[in-house]
């Protein structure tokens, strides 16, 4: 055999007498290899993550191959190869080289010379220079001098196997001895050597034994410029030898990604073959120097170093899976797909460290247990929760696994979306396109509807009813039908109507038409259910008492499907002789896939919630056109957790809202009104759940679950202040204006006050 490098572009030929075929009987084994960590050294923990550009130094760019394969992307994750042992069966190594001395294993040995390991007093030299160059490409130190290797913190197990009398040439027996020595000691075995002839069953047996001990074997395709790899690289395409999928063949490309003229192609080994930089590679040589070599020998250590980086990053990943990751993430070159020239393509570490397949969150103590998809795992909290869960430590520590059971930060804190409270002034803009039409019907009935010129796909529209079968430019967005019964009961039927538009709420809310979006303070339960089919009935029962029953089911009759939420309400109102009105109401809200206006899915799913709201309000005339109004809402919610949710053991939630206002009529003219409203929108004041997420991952694929009880109470308390004025203009117009302020908006104690101004002019044509 010869080494597969071309120092100074000159190929060194092998001595024919050095190629010995070994006879013997060989039995095959299909036992799966043990995972890394069973018998091999445990890789070092990762260093801290930092930007990839931090590693793009002069030393890094000294070997263009590092940039070409995207090594800096792996360095940025804190993987440098620490604790990973790479055996280099080659011509030896200069153990005193200043770029290598700190990374050489004490087990390094001169097999061909029959010596002992250097740690036991033996010596090792490199009379040729090839082995030192290969070792430097793998693991030359990052010390600010010269160049550094792909895995610059990895440990080199140097095994000199070339014939002492013919440096650069190897007997099969010595390479077998090198494989046997490396088995169980090295995570990766680099074979930058080879020849044109089969190496015999004894070699195949040693090769398989090394892989069974957990090693990935990386072999050069050869430098004969032919269409098939030499031996042993060609064994990568032999399922009898490479049944474990841990042998990978490597061809050479230049800095443009073009196959080198000297490189053997992938040929029959194409399914376990890729290419790497192998032309004009700068690395270490004896004499404490550096030199440029070319050859598939120089490409192969790029792949060996890459494997070492992935092993340190994910030591629980099986060797065969590491190989598959390197192959499937290679940059496709040549003909589309896997081909006989480039195999899978150019080694691409940037792609190799990215998640492959679907990321899933493990729910048990094993990577092979039940999982839930990270995609679709979301908790969009309703405004009542404010900034809740913002301080959860575990959300930031959670991880998910890809198809190869590699762990990645899940970033679950980014999957919790907190509603941003605003003044809703966009409705000033969207409302102008909806035209209200009202018409009287026989027997005292009336019908009112909203028609818009806008496309029904306009997500900014405030009404969400379905379009009727009319011309696209005139579409029905909502309709109410009012009917007076013969017994004095008033009935209302709605289509595409929100609870806020259909249900009476409290008398206080009804009296607050002056203010901008008063329902946030005076009827917050209505906002939990969207537009849908609606029904209500109201009847005076004597003595100034009125009872109203109402129901709105979201969606439902509009789309033929069951609604996501529904609200049922009963309101009792009593009018006193002096004009004061006292109201008491009860609302029941059933949310099918959320809670208190929150939406949840995937690993944070909640099956639904049942809420009960108790409302007490009223209004009191104070004389001279002045009226005082107010309302208090108390809510209680029971959540039902999904069986696969990271949130479990929910407590009941309590929330409340209140508003107090004063209105003066007949100001600045007989039609003018001015008012002041202050209050708190719906805010959760008691709620908690148990959060359980994966926070640590062991080398045996054991998942450590972290658990804590988390509060869903926001840190702040929003108080809204509003000054409002409206008046009629002419016979058919009106002007409304608002000055608004929010203290601790979004129930966030750290939020600065927010201010808003609104002005609207309406006229009929």
C-alpha cells in the first residue's frame, strides 16, 4: 500500500513487495455497534456558543479547506473536538511539533518498528512527513501560529505503520496491526493510504472489528485518477464489509469544488462517499514546519476532523448515524443526487450541525419515548395574562431532538406569545368600509345588517361573518333580526355577529357608547368569543325588572362546523324610580381549544376551558345631565390540560375587570357629550400550572426532565384612562374624539405608559 498524498505534487509509488495478501477464513458479524461512550473515552463538554466569525482568524484561513467545509459554524456551537480520539494509521508523527505536541495521545506507537507507546517510554518518528501533515489537518492546535486543524482540540492517536526500510509504504499486516491497536481506543480512524488490490479477509475482519468497537473509519479513494476507489476505500460500497455503515470513502476537490485530476472517483462506493478539500492543503510537517501537499490523503483528514467535531457535539449519536449525517448534508456536486464521481458531494459542516427531519420535544426520560412536535407548539396568551411566564427559567432550557436524536435548544420562551395591549385604533380605519343597513319588517320586526366593499379575506375587518352569495364587491358581514313576540318578549337572531354586538351585557356597558371600546373594562367576557350564530330573548317581568337570556356560538352556523367557543349569558336589570339602573349578570364561556382568550397547541396545548363570569354594574343619574356608571366583573376559569402537554396540573384561574365613568350630556350644544372613564381590563390575579420540559441529555440518551410550578399572573396591573367627546354635525353626521392613556400597559410592571389619540368623522350619504 502507499499513502494517498502527493507531497509537492509528486506521487510516491509503493513497493510491490509491500503488498501482501493474507489468506484465511473469516466469519462475518451483523451485530450493531455500541454507541459512543460504551468503551471509548467520553468527549469533553462543549464550550460556550459564540459567533462563527470569532473563529475566522488568520490561522483559520491558512487552510482554505476549513472555510470551504464550514468548520466555523461548528466552532460557534462550542465543539472543537475535545476528548475525541482520532487514530492516524500512517507514517508516524513529529511528536515535538509545536502545533501538535499538546494533542498527541500517550498511546501513540510505532507498530511497524515493534516499539512501545510513547507514554510508556517508546519513540515515534515520521521519516516521510506524510503522517505529520495528515495529523495536522485533523488536529493542529489553535495557538495563534501557522494553521490549525479541523478539530483543533482533538487527540491524535498516531500509529506508525509504514515499513522502516521504505518510508511511505505499508504492509497489509502492519495496517491490520494498526487497526487492531486502534480498536476500542479511537472514535475515528483515518486511513490516508491504500492500493489497487483487495486486502484479504484478515484485513476485512480487523476493519469490521474496529467498527464494531465504535470507530468511524475514513479512507482515501486514491490518487490514480480512475473511476473506482482503491482499497480499502472501495470497501465502503461493500455491504458485507460495511454493514454497519461506519466506513466512508473520501475523494479530493480543489478550492472551487471541482474534482482533482489525480483523485479517484467514488465509483461503486458512491453511497458512502463524499469529497473534501485536497489540493494545495497547508499543514504541519517534520522540522516544526508547514508545507502544502495535495492528495486524497489531504481530503480524508478533513472528514475525520469533521466526524470528531460531531462526536463531541453529540456523543450519544451512533457512529453509523454520524456517517449518515455527513453524507446526507454534503453539498451536491456534479450530477444531481448521489453520483459516481462526487458521491454525496462536498463535506458541509454548516449543514451537518443543523437539525435534520422534524424536531420533537421528548416527554419521557428517554429519547425513544413519547414526543410532541416542536412545530406547532405555541402558547399565545390572552391579554388577561399580560407578561405571565416571562420569568420562566425552564422555558429557556428546554430542548428538542431531530431525527437522529440530536438535541437542539427549543427556545420555548419564544413559543410563548404575549398579547400586546393597544388602543385598537386600527378599527378607526377598518370600520369605514362597513355600511349598516336597517329595515322595518311587518309586525314590528326589524332587520339590520352590515355590508362591505372589502374582500372577505381582509384580516383587518372587525366583523368576521362569511360572505353571502352576492357580487364580490358587495358582501354580507353580519346581520341581526329583531322580532317582538305577542307575549311582550323581544327576540333577536344574529348571523356573523360578535357577542359584543349582540348581547346586552350590563346596563353600564350599554350606557357607555360614548367611549372607545368600553367593553375591555365593562364587558370583557364578550371578547373571548368571536362572531357566529347568536340568539337572545329579553322580557320585562314587571316592577321595572328585565331579564335577558343570550347565546353566541363562534363559527357554527356560518361554516357548518362546531364553534371553537360559545357564550351563554343571563342579565337581570332593575330600574329604580329615580332613573338609576342596577344590573347583575352571569356569563358562561366554553372555549374548546384555549383559555381566557389564549390559544395553545402542540406541546403547550390545553384542551379547553370553562369560565364563569359574574358581573355587577349600574348607572346613576346625578342631575344636570350628569350620569355616573360603573361595572365590576369577576371570572373563574377551569382549564383542561392536554395529555401530552408540557403544562399540567392547572389550578383554577381567577380574573377580574372594572370600570367607572362619568358622562355629561348637552355640553357645547344640545347634542354634545363628554365623559371620563377609568378602569382595569380583564387581568388574571390567580393561576398556576406545572411546567415540565427536557433540560439535560445524557450520553446514553437519557432525558432529564425539569419541572417547576409556574405562575400565570402578570407582573403589572394595567389601568386605562379615557376622556371622550362626541357631537352631531348637521343632520346626518357626527364627530367623536378620544384622549387615552394606559398605565402599565399589557399588565407589564416594566412597561412605560402608553398614550393614544383618536378622531372619527361619520356621515351618511
